[in-house]
């Protein structure tokens, strides 16, 4: 009997030790990651946040995902402060204002918290460890090239008439979107092949605060009224728009002015938001850059894994993105573009959307 009890005791002690070791091992693996997104009012940020959270949790991390109201900077700052205070080991931040996080990130630096700037470069902070984004200059060149090729600027006599819209002036990305597009379009503007009746060709003149659909619509309405654009009035052959939320405001104004399928100006966009894809199907938006957020989220998870394990982080650009404190090591994903001809392959067959998501009521 004593021998049996001794054996039982040994088994119980071994089991307890294994359980404790397993619990400790599991606890060691649970690393907390903070994910800060700017707003839920735009479809793309909802998708970015959801994809990021799902992939990080699948990789074994605990995720604190926060949205900063409707692009509210103080809210984002407060949320990041809490993430640092509650021991997030890595922060993934899509900044509302690329220059507004300098102070809050000082404490991240002091605590050794790694910071990954997500799709928007965080400026003037030496706390930024890495930048993950798409090749945003290439986004602009694709948009500009689409306009050039569709209007056949190299072979047709012209002149052709265009107006220019980009995004929020506090988003560092517009330097690349607008810069890329203008690298293609500006020579034709200077030669007179492309004419901007408004004369609004600078980034500041073309900016749209907060990427607002409403602000874009107001500006387009003003341009239509001031320069007498319309199907039966002054020609408007193209409108350059850096993204879809801006393009949707432009579309609203143009439709109200009498444009529709068959006479709609060439209109660019970015993000393949559902309303813009539906507009492409209806013939009232020409194209949209597709930045598969699953691709970007997957790359960020790879970065997080490397940071946590202390292994080298995969980057493919170490010269382009200077945030004011130095070059930020970056990984740039490749953008592609969707039109009515290929959206099914890019968006539906890939599982990004269901066909029912794009049904036009």
C-alpha cells in the first residue's frame, strides 16, 4: 500500500510540474500587441483592423485593437498612452496626423516598445522602428499612367481638360500619391496637352481635408459652377483623385451636373471601396488601386514575429522614407489596379469580397 501511495504521489507531482511548466510556457507566449487605427468611418480601416487582429491572434498574440473615433487625434494619443502603460510590446499605428505622435511615442522609446508605422509614416519621432506600406509613389504613377494611356496623350492632339484632387494635407502619403501622379501628368500640363482650367495644380490646392467625401463634393461642385463644366458645356475629360472616398464626392457632383455612363470623365481612385467598385460597374468611376489589406497585415505579422523573437526584420526599402529623424526601414507591398474588366478576378475570385457585396440595388 505504501509503495502504491508513493508511486501515486510521484505521478501527481510529475503531472503538477508538467502542468505548471505548460502554463508558464503558454504564458510566456502571450505577448500583447497594440493596434491603433484612425477611424471606422472608412471601409478600408475597418478591414485593415479586422485583418490585423485576426492574423496576430492566429499567431498567438493578445491584441488590443483601438479605433480613434472619427479621426480624433487626442483620442488616438490617449489610446496609445494606454497601450504603452498596459505593456504592449509592439505598437502598430496608422496615424491620423503623421506629426502628432512625437510626444506620446517618447514613452514607447523609453520602455523599449517597438513601433511599426502602418501605411502612414509617423513623422518626427525616433521611436519608429519600421514602416509597412504599399509603394505609394507607384500608386500615383499607376493612376497618372492610366489617365495618360486612356486619353492617348502621346498620340492624340488634344488639348484635354483635367482637374486634380488629392487627400488630407496632414497625411504624409499624399506626397507620394500626388507626387507619383504628377511625375506622369505634369509634362503634359506644361506642354498644354492637358489643361487645368482652375489652375489648381499644387498639392495644397488639390488637397481634401480628412479625405472627406463631402469636402471633395463641395470643391467639385465649385469647379463645375466656376468653370462651366458639363456634358453640354465646357469639356472635362478627366479628374485625378488619389482615393475612393474623394472620388465618391467627385462622382456625386458630376452626376448632379448631368454626367453618366457614356460621357463620364475618366476618374481614378484607390482602395477599391465597395461604393467605388459599384460605380466602376455602373460606368461612373474608371479605376481604383487595389491594396489588398490581407497582404499588408500578413507582412506586419511577419515583422512583429521577428521583433518579438529578436530575429532580423524583412525590409525591402532603406532609402525612401525619412521621417525627419532619419531613414525608416520599410517594407513596400506592390499595388495593382482594378477596372470593370478585371475586378471579378481581383476582388471576388480572391475572396476579398463576395459577389453579393457588389450587387447594385
